[in-house]
C-alpha cells in the first residue's frame, strides 16, 4: 500500500492527509478550517483541501521572520 502523499498541486487531500503533510494534528487542521485560516472545498459532508491552494495561502499569510531584534 502506497501511503505517500501527493505533490501534485491540484490533488485534493482529506483533513488527515493535509495534517500529515503539514506535520500538524488533525484537530489543528479542523480548527484552522473553522477559523477560516485554510482554503477548502466542501461537497455535502465531504471536506477536501487543494494542496496547491493551501501552500499558496500559507505563503501569502505566513508571518515574515527575520529582521532586527
């Protein structure tokens, strides 16, 4: 069984698959979705995340590190 997660930016991921790729808990992914912090697709009860959209969103909204202390 192949358990590797997709690198295709158009691949749709479940919440558990996204959590694994982000090295976060499933609970965190659900919380971020509810808070509006992650883009997602919903069809009925199914929730999916487009990997490319998530990466783009995180790059756009992530705090910038560096600079003077």
